[in-house]
């Protein structure tokens, strides 16, 4: 059965395989978990689920990983998924639930200072918008669990994430934000 929908939740729950199209061209054809966890380009990462995007320039490559310079913010270690070469722009994709709050020193390769801008209570989780790496639209999803840290707007925090949770994808084009 082929079913066409724009409802992402519906597609993810009903499908064995999903084809994501952009201008009539298949961008990725995969199982729902594969599309969400391992998007192959910036369009799929943005189209399927919520996604943080950081723009930068590839400054080093080492096999399956790369180092990306975020202007004025430092370097990020990421998986090199769809990058052209050292010196070229890229967009980093990071899912909000993969971001860790106040990681212990030395436990994550990517650690940055951030400031809480907004906290939205959603029952099972808290959606927190922070300002980090020159972006004020970076989202963190924190589970509503016993012992969870209670954040307030204006609070300074530290956030971090694993290399394997951050994907370096194709360079931004058109109206997308360029490397700054």
C-alpha cells in the first residue's frame, strides 16, 4: 500500500518505509527510525521531527567524523555524513532530546555555555529554548522525571552532546542561513 501524507506523526507510526520528497525528488527512502535518527541531508533532518541547526565550516576531517567551526562560538565534533571537504560550509543537525544538561566535565566532546530563554512545560517533557553558539532558537527537550533540574529564563547553563548525535550535512543554499 502506498499512502501519501504530510502528517509526520502519521507517517512515522503507520509506515514500514517512508520516502521523503523535495520538488519531486526522493531525498531519502528508509524505515521511520532510520529517517529520524540518521537523516542523510539537511532537508530530511529539518522535515522529519524537530531539529537544531548550527551553521559552520568544516575545519578538519578524520574518517567518519569532522570538526566544524561555528563562527564566534568554537568547534563542534560531528559525524561527517554529507560534507564536501575541509574549508566548505555545512549545517549541523542535532535532535533536541540528544542534548545533555550540565554534563560532567570530560564526559562529552561538545560542551557549550548557554542561557535559558524560554521554558515550556508539556507534561511528559519540558521544551527549553536556549541561546547558544550565536543562535537563540536552540531547543532542548528534557524529560519530566524525578530529580529533573528546574530551569528558569535567564539561567546560565552548560549543555553538551555526543559526536555521534550531531550530523554534519550538506551546505546551506538559497534562503537558508549561511556560515557566519
